[in-house]
């Protein structure tokens, strides 16, 4: 009899069954609250997407709320035909890749060096870098400084001002301080120098925080707009995607008046569903700007989760 009981599969106990009635009520309320906040966070993206592919006349009147209506993709085909848009996209991708790589490398190296007791005046240099988080000269002095350095009308004007970020350096410094000191001591005993120690020992261990910084830096580079406006007045071939889309949005504001002032003939009324409007252009532009970041983020999510737990005990 005992053997028969041992051979039977044991019934899995639902964790909710172990809770008291009060705990169940709290759990249900918690799920409802989190579901509400998840909906509040996700709905704006969903709203923008469905409005960008719905009938433009309905989207303009605010009729598209929860599902797309009269689906079409002509808004995106119009964007592809904008002169210089593909070149601007290439510039945005290039500055994001180069800027992110240099920012991550600089933040990791300086963050590691500020933990080295052998670095000359390391506390002084760390405070010198950290103080720039709290004081800013303003836009006009910044533009004058960039021009004196020859970074206006220059692609590197997108990269160099954003390479040294004090916040990222502090993140790396804090993460490196949580690493076991024995790792560095063993490598130094084997004759590893500072650069070899950084490349072979530190970089592979701090990948979670590097991925976190990469996400932040890439989003900043991708969404950057002001530097293009201030530093590239005479180099239209260096305009970024965000700047070109801003120009497109500005031009699209007149399309609504053009459609509304047109005679209400049958041909015009038949084309109102796909005719460009200011709202449809804004929605399509927003999707183009946000979608790349939304597609890349899931690949870095597992590193991002580890990276924010700075100072945790390492296994």
C-alpha cells in the first residue's frame, strides 16, 4: 500500500491555496493595480501605432481609440520618399553606434581607474568629473566652445561632447568597487598591467553594467536633436533622422488646411482616408523614432536587470 502511494503522482498545490482570505484579497488588488499601470504604460505606444496605420480622416477626428480602422500604410511610404531621409537615417545609426561604443569604453575605463589606489590624484580627478553633473555653463557658452574646438559642421561634434558622462562613470566605479579584490590581485601577481587587467579581467565581469550604460547612451544618441540644430547649420548632409523628421512634421502642419480647403468633390472625399494630415504624420514619425529602441531593448533586458542591482553580492 505504501508503495502504491509512493508511485502515485503528487497533486501540485496552488500557492494561492496556502494564503489566507485577507492575503488573497491583497494579492488580487496588487495584480489589478499592476495590470492598470501596465496598461497605462503600454497604451500610448499602441495608440500611436494604430493611428499611424488607420484612415487619416478618422485619426484626425480622434475616432481611432482601441483598434485600427481602414488600415493602410501609405503614411510610411510617403516618409520613404522624403529626399535625404535615408541619408539622415544612416547618420543617426552611425552616430548611435560610434557614440555608444566610445561612451561605454570611456565610462568603464575611467570608472575602473578611479577605483585604483595607484592612480595619481584619483580622488581629485573623480571630483573634477563629478562636479560637472551639478554645474552647466549654458547653451551659448557650449556652442562657442564647440566652435572654438572645430566641432561645428563636423560629424565628431555629435560624438565628443557625449563621450564623458559623469553619471555613467559613477555607475561603473560603484560596480567595480563591488568586485572581489582577489581577481585583480591574482592578475597582478601573474604580471598583468593596468591595461591588460582592464581588458581581460574587468570588462568581462562588468558586462551587466556595460549593457545598462549602452542602453542609456544609445537612446541619448538616437534621440539627440539639439546638437544638430546648433552645430550643423551649413552641413545638411550631416542632418540626423530626428532633425529631418522634425522638418517633415513642420511641413505637415499645412496639409490639414490644404485638405480642409479643397472642394468636397467625390474624388477628394474618396482620398481623405489616405490623404496626409498633421496627425497622421506625427503618429508615423513617432513610430519611426521609437520603434528601433523598442526592438533593441528586449535583447539587453536581462543585462539591464542585473546592471541596476549595483553592489549586490556576486556569486
